[in-house]
């Protein structure tokens, strides 16, 4: 499901500037707004549309939140089932200690906990209402950055194992004017060695990739030497750190929107072909290569967050894999009839796989989710849509090597 912001392309949206990538519990996403009528009723079973029960303070997308709080996750009824608050610094995640109250209505940090300055935080929460129905929420916020300093938030996570399509991405808390100096202060190397080049998307995001997908088993090291680098007049970096990740097996998936199928290949061999449903005629799915950037066992998809008003609000979408910042997911679908998959396209821009409510391990969605890494590539072909913008998520593989290097401040 996609956001109406898709046509803007270019820079990464605030909600997508996650410094880390998590196999988490909850997220917000939506469908693309298209002309005509909606082709599938996305109301929950029985026509119910439960309200927003999970509240998070600071608000989602907040910048400059005070390091001394307040930080709280709460529900007005029912109970919180699980809450995870994570600080991500230069791609390394640290969990914030805290407890759910005995009545299950709120989560707060442990006494004496103080948040870090200039840090990105991710909040994932799952709650149950009085009828045992599950709701999920994912938010992010950033604490205050000292005056006249800039910081870059890094993906993927330090020490992670990723797919061959992973692109190193840094998002800065403010615009960079001296892009050459900042790019020069970031060194990306690999073993075995390959040429790696940077590409700027606007003034606040810098991505790095090689000419072709990483070779399986490659170890990639990112050296950040931004301390005292002047990114803009009178504004200096504060980071000096080395992070690294490993490239795992090569898994490439190809979605054919016209045939309603997805071929999954592992190290060049066809594993299987799964039936799918892609975007309907009025809300088509992007063509092109997209990279999995987030994995959620359950997530919320709310049309109100992306311009659809109250058309749908599904709080427990299972096995969700984010492909773009604008809201394209590959996810499990339990509300469409089973004969939809492999036969017709009915989604709002996402790619759907058959699933059951709560997520089944032996369903097509569960099978694929369990075999997916952050950094795996999903390519969509034969959709009646444009090619996804290179800056929408980690979609830079849609640029050839000459086009990619042209976006560097050093070439």
C-alpha cells in the first residue's frame, strides 16, 4: 500500500529516516491514492473499525524531544502486551529499559533513565483490547541536537547480516551545504574490495553502493569521521565511529504484476513461484527494483496516514516487509478471498501474499517472511505504473552506474 507522496520522489521522508532496521512489532503504512472507486473492501471482519488505542509521547516524527522526557506509551483500555523502545546510534541499537504497569495501561522507562542527546528512538507497541483484539503501533522521534552540530543516522545496523541489495544510507538531521567535505569524511570499503560511490538525495541524505549487487559473504565497513567537519556555515559534525555489516546469501524476487506471480531465486536457483495480488487498475504498484528495509511480524496499515481518509484501518496486517518510504509493502493478506491470489490485482499498491489472521508460518506470506533479510531485492515488472524513484526507499538500483556516480559531490 502506497502513499500519495510517491510522485514527489527525491528525499527520504521524516518517518523513513530510521537509523536502524528492525524485525519489529508494529508500523504505519498506507495505500496510494488513486482515481476511481476502491476495488476491495478493506474493513476488518464484521465491519468493525476499532479506534486508536495506543498513545505514544513524544509524538511520532518529533524532533528535538528533551532528553529528560517525558517518554510514555499508554492505552485508555485493555492492556499493553509488549513495548520495545530502542535507541539507534550510528546503526547500533540499544534497548531502553522500562516496565509495563501492573494494570497494563502504561509503559515508562526505568527510574533514573535519561535519553541520549542527538539520538534517534524507535517505539514499537502491541496492545490487546477487552475482546482480545490486537492493535499495533510504531513511532519514531529524535532528541535534541546540541546547537550548531549535525549528526547522520545510519542504515543498516552495525553487525547485521543483510541481502545483496543493501545500500548504505545516511540521513542527516539538517541540510548539508558542504556536501563534498561530508562525503569525503565517510569511507565505505569492502572485503573483497569493490568500487563504492556516494549519491546525494537532496541535502540531507547520502547513500553508497557498488556498481552491482554485493557478492555474498562480503564484509562492508563504514568509517565515519565527521567530527568537526563543517557541513554548513558554522555547523560541525560530532561523530567519529566505525560500523560494519556482512552480506548474506543472494535472494532476488521478481513480481510479475500481469501474471500475478512472484519468482524467488536463491543464489541463482529458483526456490519457488508464489501467487500474488498487486495494485488494482486505479492504484497500481510501482515497477522497478526495491529493497526490503523493514520487517514486521504485525503492522498497522491506516489509510488516514497517507491521504485515504477513513477508507481502511487494518491494525494487524501480518508478515509485512517495507519496500518504499512512501508506503509500498509486500505483506500477508487474510481479508481477500483465497482465489484472489494468482488471479487478479486488488491492492492499493502493495504486493499481497495469502495469509491467515495472526499470520501463519505455513502460509505463502509466512514462508517468504521467514526467508527474507533486510537488503533483499524485490523487482516488480509488467505493472501499469512508472519506475519507482531512486530516492524512495533504497531504490537506487534503478539508476545505472553512470547515473549513480553523477550524484556524488566528489565526481
